[in-house]
C-alpha cells in the first residue's frame, strides 16, 4: 500500500540522517537527503490520489484520515525533513571560508556588527551564545566608537588653538592628547555612560626642565613628584634676540615675565602642582570654546575636578559625552607617565603625581588589534567580564590584567567566535589559579614577554613583579570573601551560557 511505502521511506530517512544534527554533512549525504525528500513527496501525492479515487466523499476521507496515526506521522516528519533541508542549504551557503579567517581587522565594532546582525546559528563553539552576548554589548561598543571619533577631533582642535596661544609663553608646552583607558581600547564597563579619557603630555617651556623624583615601585601612597629646575640658555640662545637666561638673569627675566613663569604660577615650592595645572587648563578651555567649530553643535559644561579637566558635551538631541583630560609627564622616552589623576590614597598632596601605565596599555591593545584576525572577540570577552560579571571584589582592572596575561600566551587568532566560550572559561580558570596562589602579577613589572612596540624604563624589566592580590595574602577574611564572589561569578556565567540571562 502507498501508506506503507511512505512510512518506510520516513524510517529510512530518519535512520540515515546523522546522529548529531549540529555536525557537517558532505555533499553526497546532502544529495541523498534531497532524493529521499523527493521520493517521499511522490509517494505522498500517490497516496492522496488513491484516496481521492476512492468511494468515499472528501469530507469522510478527511475525517477518517484524521483518525489515523499515519496521517500525523507523515505530516510531522515531512515538516521536520523540510526544515532540515532548509537548514542544510543555509548552512552550506554560510560555511566560513578559510581565507576569510586569516584576514585581519583592527575595528572591534565592525566584527561585533557582523556577529550581531546575522541570523541565529547553531555552529560549533557556541556561536548562538556568542551572538546573545554580542547583542548585549554591540550597542555600547558602537556608541563608544562614534564617541571616540567625536572626542578625538574635538580635543585635537582645542589643543591646536591652545598651542597657538601659548607659543611664546613660559607656560607648560601641551603635546597631542593620547586616548587611554577602556573606552579607547574598545571596551568599557560603563557602556553608554563611558568616560572618554585622554592624557595630555606636558613638556617644560624654554629655560626649564622637569626632573622626576620617583618613589619605590608599588609604594602606597605614591611619592612621585615633578621637580621644576632652571636651565642655562646663555650659550644655546645667543642667536635668539632679546632672550634672557632664567638661571643667570633671574631678576630681569622675572620682571619681564612676572605673570607667566612656570615656577611662580604652576609650582608649590619647586614642585609642579597638579591642581594649579588643572585650574589653568580649565580656564583656557572655557575661553577657547567659542572659537571651536564644535561649539555650534555641542553645548559644553565644565564639571568639577581638582586634578583634571572634565567636560560634558551635549548635542541638540540631548545626547551627552563625558570627556576627561588628565595631564602627564613622561618618564624619559618610555610609555610610562606620571599623571595628575587622583591616587588611591585618602589624601593626595597636590604635588604628588601618580604613576600611570595607561599609555603602555593602549599600545598593547593596539598591537593585539594589528595581529588579530577579523572575527577576534577578545575585547568582547573583556567587555562581558567587566560589565556583566563585575563585582565588588574583582575590578575592571583585575579583568583587564587577566586578559592581557592570557593574550600574551594565547595568540589573538585563538580568540575567534568559535572559541568564545572556551576563552571565557580560560579567563575564569586563570582567575581561579590566581585566587589559589593569592597572586596576580602586574603586567608591566618583570614581564619578559612584552611586545617590542612598548617602551618601558629599564627598572621595570629588572623589577620583581608586583602582586596585585597582596591584600589577600595579608587578610584571610578578604581571601575568603574573594572565593565566595568568584563562585557567584562562576554561577552567573553558567546561567548566561545556559539561559542567556
């Protein structure tokens, strides 16, 4: 009978299908499934024709068919096979090309857009979960990319105006700003509310020199100061007309430049004062804002800050950007600076400058971006950890340090979408090991595996690594609390993997 043949074809189709739906089918198996579908369709048509030629009316036939389990079995399995063939056709058309996997791109927002705008996938490596996570962070990453472009252009224009104004003064010489922090690296725990932080390097003006007095590495609170010293310019500037040497003709030089000397305006004693620098720069920005093209598109509000320049820029649609410019003095020709940003101490003297590694970190992530293939998602992992797995015990700096150590051992090419969940587990395993040993090494001290682009002071390379988890060694209660928080984070990640919430 036709019904028996149809059911036999159904059984043959199901038996010969791969046991694992998610595995790849070669071309011969794919063609075989299509042939079975065609035979099944012919036999079903023949069965319906026989029923139509029967002695019963259509209504009675349909009522009788509805009572038979064969009807429902045929209909259900046909729908199943039809959807399976559609899925196979779609999967073959979306199969990744090996040549595409080797192409590199430095834009993390583009790779997220591609992940987030595609259809749901059941590929190996949990790309469906990758898409869920990517959807959650894509909007914030896209927003940050737009904000970075606006902020870089605006701050660059502001500095050009200020450099022209200060070209013949004895004020600190403003250098081009450097985008630092998580927002400029392509991730941020704050998401849409991210602060765009830039470091503005300061150079000494004519006849002056900056001498850095550095405290012990890892010392808390920091004891770093910038001593301002006068330099002799008698011989060097003989060709410069009407130029006085501050060192050998101090009284006459001060009389001519009483209100514009570095020592009298920006120092407390002989040390550069971060708060005086900040107030001076804030006033300059306010006075220069009217000359900026951006003033026609954004309203600017100066936010309170004693050691930096914080701006809130709001466009006509009400969208705001938070910008913070901190000031830095470079250590030699290295990527390490002394920064005006507030230290972790309860009280920070205005002449104390914090050692910052933000520029070196920015160069590290740019170096990784140049090496990374197109679909690399290490920044996505970092964004997920910093925003969704954040806790009081593990700061965004902790997550960043862990990921940087892993990027030094696991190449960027192994952080693709196929490895997304595996890399997340690697991050958790690395943090687990750090908690067991009560030790997380600072990335830039005593690290021999450093990209060549990053320039560190000689003392950094020879120094013993600083333990960022030293507090866990000294405080057993804090260590126990960190374990509890780690277990909660592990449960949180499991829920994200299983339920997406």
